[in-house]
C-alpha cells in the first residue's frame, strides 16, 4: 500500500512538473536575478528615499547626487547593499510568478481552447503576483531593512530633546554611513542576523510579515497590468517578422513603467510598514496598520508623499522589466525550443 501511494504521488508530481513547467521556473528565476542586479543601486536609492524623514537638510535628494553620495560613503558595496538577499528573494519570487502566470493562462483558456483576452491576462497576472509575494515576503522585508541600515538617513529626534554628540560625531552622523552602523553589530548586518533581530524585537515570526497585506494589494494590480501591458505591446510592436531585441526590450520597459506608475503608492505603503518597527533606525516611523500609514503619510506629506522616490524607481523599472522579460523568453526558448 505504501509503495503504491508513493508511486501515485510521484506520478502526480511528474505530471505537474513537466519539462515545460520546469523551463518556466528556471527561466523565471534567471530573469529575476538578471533584472535586479542590473538596477541594484537605483533599487536601494528608491527604498532610502521612501523611508527617510521629510524634514531634514541631509536627505538623499536627486538621483545622480544621491548615487555619487552613496559611492563616496560606501563605495561599490553600497550600490550592491541588500542585492544578495534581493536575488535570493527574487529568484524564487520571479520563478513562482512566471510559472503561475503561464499555468493560469492555460487554466483560464482551458489549455488554449478559449481566447485569452485582457481580463484573463489581468486575472492571471494578479493571482500570480499574490502567490509569489506571499511565498517570499520575509526575504523582501529583511532586504529592505539591510538596504537602509547603513544609509546615512538622519535620525528623527523627539521635540525638546537633542542628541549629545561631539562635533566630529555630529559631522559623521550628517554625512557619513560610518556613524549609522554603530546601531548594528556585524552579525546583525547579515541576512540571518537581521532576520533574528526582527523576530527578537518585533514579535517573532509575525514581525517578518509586517506590511504583507499592503504588499499583496499593491502587487496584484501591478503584476496584472505588467503582464497584460507587455503582451498587448508585443502584439503591436513585435508583429511577425519584426521581433528584434530592441523592440522586445522596449515592450518590457513600457509595460513596467506603466504598471509601476499606476500602483506606486502601494509600494510606498509597503516600505513604510516594513520599517515601522525598526527600533535601531531612528526613523521615527510607527504605524498600527496599512490604513494608519496611509492616513499618516497624507496628513504629514500630502498626496505627494505617496510618490516619494518615483523618479529613481521609473529609471529602475524600465531596464529592470525589459531585462526580466527578455531574459525569461531567451532562457525559456533555449530550454524548450519552439
């Protein structure tokens, strides 16, 4: 009986995880790693600009100036800060997303017997986005914490209180990363160390899922629009016989820019929720939930606060999504030639 049950389970797994599905999974993982590494400096800058206090003379302002400042303070390692865990997160995230999307398209069209219209593409993308983000969310939160942990974001000070610093410490605190790293030990600046720190200070496993609802709500329309826009643009810009590399990259860049702009406020809410319990950051961010964060941002910064960091993010999204879709199709076609 046991051997028969095991044989049945093995047969079911083999039936689902076909070479075609495996190609989706591998191609999706490669696409994610390639796309995020290409834009790692802009990804980190976006996170810093989203969470830094608004009222400060030492903000990261301007894309080029901020990138130069990041290089001066931390060098090349500053550009790649958090990219290791970002790739560790994005490989399974992207693999699950592309695989789920391809399988849902088949399910909605009953293995290709029905037309795949825009609503079906949107639904497939939205469900794929939710599935992928729920499966890798703790890694995303830890990556966000590592990205801002060493950035020289000025701390928030309570009214009528002043930190006591020497002149040299005050100068470093305003301009240099080294002044901020004293809040963290070397062990806490690793993936595992930051994970343990979050669990220890923010309520255990629950702390690793802070902001999940806001993220899922934002990811669903983002991924849905992204996939639907890409396939729509492919039909327009890459007709048969004109499927060149520049045209494919243009489709991905436009699709990513459209979807990210429309859903960007959800991304800001996600980052705010992810750092709200970060005791060592000095950011002064404390929200009880996504709606509280939304009200707080609008009250303090207005609607404009929901779009902080949008410009560097758009500079990031275009090459990132273009690289992602191009790499996915390239690897998939290599593994399973059509």
